[in-house]
């Protein structure tokens, strides 16, 4: 079973996790790609916004309007109450359902959302709703842990157990290194890269690109650490 993000204890512990690696090789490349592709005078939907970490980064980087949605009211309240929220707003939703009109957002992001859903049917619902609410030529970004790097010990986390091969849709443990030296263990779902392509195609997206950003910050001995990008980013265009 995947981690229950509705629990206050879980969300509070996750907030303590130092996400500098995600910042360097995930959020920063994502935001740079958005700005290069669409500029800053845009509206962005942050689906599965959690406590607003990425939404606030978007605002700080000059994105005009950010709308965050999450199934957890606790997370929505946390995001809404942050003093650095800027021009962003937050709303609770039912998973897979958006209470927005068609074709209103220039871009949408899902950061570590797909791996926290264990059903392909749910992933397809999310992708279809995002497709519906994007403007024509709008762009959808998915940022997740890289399935090809399962079991690799990075400096701040390890997703999956070493020397284990996972099947598509299988639950895997994720080990987060906390500032106090403890390990915070959560669970998510292993999805093959092909699954992302399939979901996006079925939702209606035509142009799909894959990005992987590399870092040598790996504690596991390896002949070529560049083989292990910790995250994967998909960019799909509505056309």
C-alpha cells in the first residue's frame, strides 16, 4: 500500500526532508523548461501540489499565475497559509476530477504524483482531466523518480531496494535521509517509462519528450555514475 499523504504526521515529516537533489535535478530543470517553452506570463496548474513547494518555486521564478490542487485538505491548508505563496491559490479536489472549465491553463505539472497512484485507470483519469483543462498547445510535465535508478543510493534518498527488479505497478519502498540522521520510509509505485507514454497517448497528447538530468552525487560505487539519473521528466504537448 502506498503512503497515506492525508496524515498530518506524514506530511510534517516530509516537509523536514531536504529536497536539494530534487531542486537541482528536478524542479530547476522543470521550471527552466516551462519558461523557455512558454515564457512567464502564463497560468500553471500544479496537480498534486502538496504543501506548495513547487508552486512557490514557480511564483518565485516569475510565473504569473499558479493554481495548486490536492486531494488532501491538510496539504491545501498548509500551502494556502504559507507567507511566500505569492500569486498562487490552492483547492481541494477529488482524485482525477478538476472543477475547472476546458482550455484555461497554459501548462500543468505533476511532481511525484504518478508514483503515488497504484492504478493505471487513475493515472489515465488525471491525464485526461489535465488534457481537458489545458489550452491548445498547452504543455503537461510529469516529474517522478526514475524507474531505471531503482535501488541506487543517492546522497539523500534511495527509491526501491538494491538488487531487486520491480514489475510495472508494484509497490516499492523509498528511503529518505532526514536531517537528524534517521530514515523516513515511505512507499510508492514503480511504473515503467513505457507506461507514461501509454497513459499520455491515451489521454490525447501527441508530442511527448523525455528528459533525464544527471549528477555524480551517488554514494554507490559504479564504473559510470552518469548512468543513474535520479529523476525522469516527461513533457507532453496538447495539439
